């Protein structure tokens, strides 16, 4: 995939037609007093965001495109896919949808086009523009990974030079969100790393569940014998007390009173109390409904009626007064129904109150007889002790159940730890031996670093005891000693660029990205480094068929001979920006 053309429905936006090889977005600052501000205002870094937007990134809430100035903008990005066809992506700023058109000839203009192959597709969902574009790209590198996951490695903005491997958008993400596919992109088995992260997450979840059970139930598997013994002691106490309670039942029978009778009366009273509460609440609601019943706000109704009369003059035959009459009739009928319902509920409430009075009197009588029995207080004490012991017994059973669950979790954790160790051993052997693809990418990186910064460079992967990995890079002098170039911002930018170029070079014969855009990669560099980078870009464009797009601020590069900046030709400059006072030299033709 390469970029072919970027344009807009607005004439002030500067159209760009990209070359197949080296493309320079050149910024010239006439007033270098505050060069950082001026560079920002030119819009060269904004270009990266627009291309990202056109490759179907969701528009963030803080995007500059949220500015009302861009409300009517529609952008078009033409890309060349790897089967030599072209795809034009249409996207309006004020829409969450995108359209795609496939065509055989490049450098087209579809501003007035109405025939789109995929018209107004959403960015997400079953049939989305993102999925359709993924199919059209037809990558055979990481084809199970969404194209947007790897895009930013080849569309590096100013915030993406802090680490060649961890892009700015992944700074707050888990390692599992980006390391597996990058691991695979660098020539290794990404699924191994995915499995390690999955097992680690499973083990972490098991530990969380074990801690929950231990905290909630004070459950320690080491105490299981002691807890079982306590359960047996409590059960014996319950059996003894239950026998005493049965003896007391004999006295109840002599007095023609049973526990079941008392409990039944208590249950009936409780049920009737609930029924009474519900009835009183419903009666209150009905009374409020009757009191608040009123016709609609006549002014609102009349306003709505007039609007509908304008829209549907032939359909609205009845007069406004007829509408009000109908509304009043409905209101009267509703009040009558509410009054009938109120009468029924009040009658039912009276019946419930009568039953409650009868049952309460019966309960008082039974309790009076029970108090005449000398051992009743003792019986109540026995029953209370049985209840308390059963509560303790239930807690112990819950504790034992928690311990059994903990043991099951521990067995599961052991199995997963064994699987994790096997995977760690596999990934260790994989990294130690390295694949042909990994070696090739490392060789390209080493060569490119040597060409640009005149020191040796190395990529390596460090294995951690947890099974995780770290992507690392280093620079060396001719004697093999580690140097400080890797720690400087200028050299770090070149390291990031060389990682990208090494990956693209290795996959140049595959269906994958064949372009890279480095925003300001050589800005602030020594002239020799910038020149070396440009020479490498031209070489890769010719030998590997790569499309290299660079944004450069002319004033920000040290050069003893400014008459021929890096040997850049007019054909390589696809867009020139400047800080003219009238704004005409900026990307959008104005400052925002």
C-alpha cells in the first residue's frame, strides 16, 4: 500500500500528489524567532493527523478538526493497493461514516462522484468501512491483525519518536495490546506471547479469587481439620437442644397449642400487613391521579395542531375544538375508572383490616396461654440457641466450601503455571536461535544505522523471568563499546526511522505497507545525518520499491551550503509550505 493523492472539497486546502519514491513536504520559515510555533502553524505535522483520519481513525474529541472552521470539509485520500488498483477514501469531518471507491487509474478527482462501491459505511460494525478496507488491502503480513494496529509505525508523528517500539498510542495500554503483534512483525511467533499473557492474566484472576475467598470467609486450607472438628461439636449441641425442644412440644399439645399454629398466625399477619401497605400505597396513587387529572396544555396542543395543519392540510379534517372535546371526554372516562378502582381498593382494605384485627386478637390469646406454661421461657431460650448454633454451622459450611474452592483454584493455578513454564521455555529457545526473518530485520537495522549515524546498531529482545519480553536497541563504536547515541533525542529519531525502514525492507516483497511517513525525523539533525538519511531513502525507494515521505523544516537543519538542501530535487518536493503573513503558504491557507 502506498499513498497516491490527498485533496479536499475546499480550494484553500493544498492538494498533494505523492510520488512512488521519495516525497518531501518542505517547510520554509521566514521568521525563525519562534521556530517551534511557526512550524506548528504551517500544518506539516497536521498532515500526519489528516492522513491518519483518512485511513479511518476515529476522530478524538480534542482533534483540531473539531474546530467549527472545518465543519464543511470533505477529504479524499487515494491509495495504491498492492494488486496495483487504487482505492479512494472519502470522509467528511461532520460525519461518522466513510465511502470507498475502487478504480484502475490513479490520480483521480472524485469530489463530485456519486457512484461509490461502499457508500456511507460506518467505521465499526459488521459491514464497516474499516473491514472493507482491510479486505481490499489484503495484507499477507499479520493478516489476523487489524491494519490500524500497525499503521502508526509507518505514520510516525512527533510524539512517536520516544520509543521505536512502543508508540505513543500504546503508552497507557497493557503489553498484551501491542507486544504480540510487534513480536510477530519482528520475525517471531506472536501467538506464543499472546498465550503467555493470557495465562498470566488467568493466574492473576485466580489469585484475586483466592484472596476474595480467604478474606470473606477467613478460609485457610491448612485449618480444614480443625474446622471440621468444630462443625461436629456444634452439630452435637444442636441435636441435644432439639431433643429438649421436642419434650416441650408435649406441653404445648396438652394446652391445645402447637408451634405450627402460632407460626401460621404470625405468617398470616405478616402477609396481611404487606397487603395493607400495598393497598394503602395504591389508594394514595389513585387519589393523586384523580386530583391531578387534567387536559393537555391547550397552548402547546394548539401550536402542534397548527404545525401539523401546515404539513398535512388534507389529512387533518377535525377542528381544534373537536380535539379538545375528545380530550375532555377521555379525561372524564379516566376519572370514572379511577373512582371505581378506588372504591374497590378501599373495600378490600377494610376487609384486610378486619382480618388483621381478628388474627391479632387470636395471637394475644395464644400468647397468654403460653405464658401460663412454666417452661415456656426455657423453650424460647432453647429455640434461640438452636438458631444461633445453626447460624454458626452454616458459616462453618460456607468456610469449608470456600476452602474446597480455594483448593480447586490452587490445582488449576498449578496446571497453568506448568503451562506457563513450558511456553517460557519455548519462547526462550525461539529468541536464542532467532528466525531468518528476525535476523534479516536486525541486519537491515544495523546497516541503516551505520549508514546514517556512523555507528553500529543492534536490535535485541530481552527475556524476563515473568515470561514477558522487552524490545531493546543499542549503539556501539568500532571497538564494540556501547555508546550514548541511543540516549540522545536526535539519534533516537533516527533509530525509530531505521526500525521502520528495516521492517518495511524485510517485507517489501509481501503484501503489506510499502510507505512510511516520518514527520520531522531530520529536523534539528546535523546536515550530514540528514543527507545520509535522504540518500538511504532514495536507495530504498529504488531497490525495495518503498515510498518514503518526509516532512522537513529547511531552517531547522544545519547546512553550510543552503543552495542545494540535501540534494533534494524539485520532483521530490510534493508540497512546499511557508509562514507568509497572509496564511497562503499554510496547509489550509490559514492559521487555526
